[in-house]
């Protein structure tokens, strides 16, 4: 994705990219707990391992939508049209 690309949001709206803020959202790893029963309290000392997050690091993209206004969205929410 680069500035000037046409993108489609998950909702189907089309827009144009005007700005990209690299590595704005998320992280690659997180503290995780492997065995917790439902309804039990979670404490910081229960951390078992450091695992990967589902989405990883995402960019923040400023888009001008076709019939709307400017909006910042996560890079995973839009698809580049070719």
C-alpha cells in the first residue's frame, strides 16, 4: 500500500489513501496465560509464556472516502484495489 492507492473498506466503501503512519497499532508479542478456568481471577504472576499476537503490528492509514469525510483506519481493515 502506498499514498494515492484506491482502497476498499470491509464495509464496501471505496476511498483514496493520503497518509500512512507506519507501525502505529499493535505489537508482535504479548504476555499470555495458558491455563485459566472460566470465571477465575487473573493475576500478573500467572503469566506462563510470551506468545505472538493475532494481528501483529499494523499501520494507520488516512483515507478520504468517496461519499464521506477523512478517516483513520487500520491497514488490516482495507484492501488495495488494483
